[in-house]
């Protein structure tokens, strides 16, 4: 019985198998943490992008409407958090538009325009470029600035636009 050996070298020991399992488990945990972190970053960036898009769209709508003010007498109310005015709209020559900011939400005539906004405010300027303070004299408004801030995590981004209502001519009513 020379051909039979008691200790065969063809195979793995239990210690070697356990070591391979431990190494594979460690690699699996490490890769899953990398994938989770990547997914969290993607989710954060996507949320930030959507918030910025909403804020940009809101500012564009505000600017578009303000440019349509016919004359200074069509400005009805002005404060830091709201602005009310009349503009000519198809089939309604004097439609009242009201922008409000309440509870992190920007509304236009009560309809949601943007949500999850950190701040939204109006600033008003006279013909010399001086900022008007409250109570605002509606007849002195020449330029309107709208600012919106969006926060995501520890980052805050502020967007703003200044609008000259196209029909106001240095305090002259047309």
C-alpha cells in the first residue's frame, strides 16, 4: 500500500476557507458602504437641483408678471413677503396677481409656485436707486427686486432678479 497517503495535499484546510469567507465579507461590506454613500450623494444633488429649478421658475414667473404692470396705479400692495398688482391678461384686462410667501411656500393667487423655499422677499427701489422701507409708498416704486433662497443640508443658494416694470417711466403715469 505504498500509493495511499494519510495526509493528502489536494484541498483547502478549514482555516483557509474561513479566511476567504472573512475577506469576501469585508469586501462586500466595504463595497456596500461605497454604493450607499454614492446613492446618498446622488439623492442630495437631485433634491438640490429640483429645489433650484423650482426657485428659478418662480423668479421667472414673478419677473414676467411684474413686467406687465400697466402703470403705477395698478400696484395695489407691497411688502417684503407679498406683492399685489393688476396686469392685463387675455379676456381679463385687470387681473389681480398676488404673490405671497408663507411657511416656506411661494404662492401666486393662492396656487403653489414653489415649495421648500428658505426665504422669499421683495425689495422696492425709487427712481434714484434708493431702497424703499416699509411702509412703502406705492407711488415711489420704480424697480422691484425679488430674492429667493433655497437650503439643502448646510448649503444655501440665493437667487435674485431686479425688474423694471416696462410701462413705468420715472414716475410718469402713462
